[in-house]
């Protein structure tokens, strides 16, 4: 995995949870592949984004994280469209790739 991909993944997890442990960062960024300056730059970036970096024993247990609240609605269609907004759709390239795999599968069966 490329350095940028690793950093992006850590940033994404940090933004979702709002907190990361030093152990998680050290595990994702082994010192043989990343310099201390690179790791410190990432930690500064996370801090600027509002992500707290804590010791393992300070991390919030999953039970204490409050679930996201949703609006109550009587309209099932509106609820369906609202939930569909949380699902990513295929890109053009992904759709073409899946269509090719489907055609290959049909040829194998026929």
C-alpha cells in the first residue's frame, strides 16, 4: 500500500471515530517504512482536524459512543431515499469491470 493510501485510511478512521490511539497509529505506520517526521506530520494533521490522539486506556469504549440519530418519518419512500444516500454507487470503470465479469461468467456456463 502506498504511503498516501495509508495516511488517507488513518485520516478516514480518525474522522469517523474522532479519536485514535498511539498504538493504532504505530501499528499502521511501522517505523521501518515511515520516518518520525512523517508520523509527526500525520499526527499534527489529525490534531488540526479535531481528531484526538490518546493512550490506549483513554480511548472510549465502543459502548459509550452515541449512535447517530435519524429523523423519524412516516414516508417510507423518503426514508428509502435517505438511506440510499449512505451507500456509494459504482463508478463507470467499476460498472464496466463488473459487466465484463458477468459476460465471462455467462460464457463459462454456456
